[in-house]
C-alpha cells in the first residue's frame, strides 16, 4: 500500500472497470471518474502482478482512461490510479481493481472484465481529547459483514474483526504524526480511497 502525502486537494476515485479492447483479447481499458479539483494536472496509473505492489507510475496527463496493451495470458494484474496537482503533489491510491487474463486455450464466453465487488467511499476526522489522538472513520459501500482498516499500510488489529456498521473510532494513541487510513472489504483488495489525517 502506498503512503500518501498530506495534500491540498482531495481525490476520491471510486469506480474502476475494465473492458476488452476490440483489437486484442489481452488489451484492457482502464477508466475512472474525473477528479474535480481546479489545480489538477493529471493522473498516474499503477500496475502490478500482486495486490498493492505496483511498478513505477505511468504519467498520462489529464485524461480519465488508459489502455493497457499486450497483457500476458494466465496472469492477474492489479491496478490503481492517483491524481497529481500542478505543483507535483500526488494523492493516495484509488480503490484497487484487477483482471485475470485467460490462457489462450481456455473457453471464454464473454471478454474478461475486472470489477470491484464494492465501491467504498471513506471519510475521516482527526481530533484530540486531553492529549490523546483519535481518528473517526466513516464509510459507505462495503457489503461484507466485517471490514479491514489500514493505518499507514498496516492492518489495524481489532480481535475477530471490525463490524461493517459504517463507523469506526481508532485510538487513543500518542503519535501526532500524520497517518493515512483506508477501509477494505475484509480479506480482499477491494478498498476505499485513502485519507491522510493530521493532529
């Protein structure tokens, strides 16, 4: 998982989907909702063969789609997008989506399409009580019974799991350093936007 900087703009990319390109079964088109901040410069696209382990960013300018060509048969690819403002600040990763490219001899009735089971939108507030720091998280869109919460890329442990009731209070803790939070469908890579909080 990427640790994002504290930005002067927000970026909530929620919907990502893939569709086969007409000219080749192993070409996939990545599309997303546009960022609406006035100082948007463009987007970086990330790809990897493991969840949240991406290669170098591909800078594509201010467009909301990118065609991945010549994907290798039999492999699963994971994708995410970030927004970049005019001074070079980069948002956290969008929710992650993936696609598995079938082997050439496999039977595919429809073109391979990667989808997210959920479109999770996260919001969060930071506050202090008598020197103790807290993060109040709220989200919409997760369909599982439990969710995973990540702080700075590390899973927040909470016994059997965190119920998917739309709200979670993390704390108290002593560190006043900025922290990045993300909510995911439990045990999966279907995740919300990232939010960085400061105390």
